[in-house]
């Protein structure tokens, strides 16, 4: 019998103070620090839903919308948006807060595809998702749509590679910021 869980059962928020050792030479927090925290919260959220160890299969759209400063609190809010058979998509929203000025910035939104694993490191079926709200239904549908787009993009990349024609490509690249100096 299939099991199902609600979205709130696995929702997770991780908050961490940004300290000087996390900063780059420009005084902003390294993007890699934020990405590591995103991976951590994606793991916790997915493991809570799956009831099992989960691994990161892919990450979509890590666009840094605003810098994070030393001394700010970063909160990462994770929610299971979509489930397949053995995988699940965790949506993550990242905000930073200056505790002195109470200024809050949205710094990132990203989607992590996680795969549940059994004790033998084989993919494990995850519980289905019970959708209660319009937002949950929309997010599930968007996750399904992103999955379809990802498949389409992979097919297109394969087609472009197999249909590659050098002379036509060189002509198209003439308007780009590159200089072709072929070595034979």
C-alpha cells in the first residue's frame, strides 16, 4: 500500500549567522557557503519526507539575487514540491536578515532533486505527496513541468551535438564576442 505525507510534515527551516570566515575578499559571503547550506536543508527536508537517506541528484537555478553580508542571519526554507517514484524536488527559498536594521532580502530560490536510497545504496520509493493548498498544487505542477522541460533540454542538447555543422556554426558565431583562430 502506498504511503502519502503532507507538505508541512517535512518542511524545514535552517537559520545560520554569517561569520567573517564565510566571507570572500570583497566582504560578501561566499556563494559556496550558501550553496552548502542549501544542500544541507534539502537533505533534511527530503530525508524527513522519505524516511531514508537521500542524495542530491541535481540542482536547478542557483541565481544570487542579492549579496549576503557578514553578521546577517540567513534562513533557508525548504519544502517538498514534487515527488516521483524515488526522487523528490525540494524548493528552497533563502532570505537574509540584518538584525540591526531589520532589513530582509530574498537572496535565492532554487530546486534540488533528491533521490532516496536504501541500505544497499539503491533507489527507494518515496511516499506520495498530499496537496492541501492551491500553492502546494501549483508547486507540484511546476515541478512536473520542470521535469518535462529538463527532458526536452537534454534531447535538444543531444540533437544540437549530433546535427552540428561547422561552417553554419562559424557563420552564426560572427556576431558573438569570440574570435575563431582555428589550428589545423
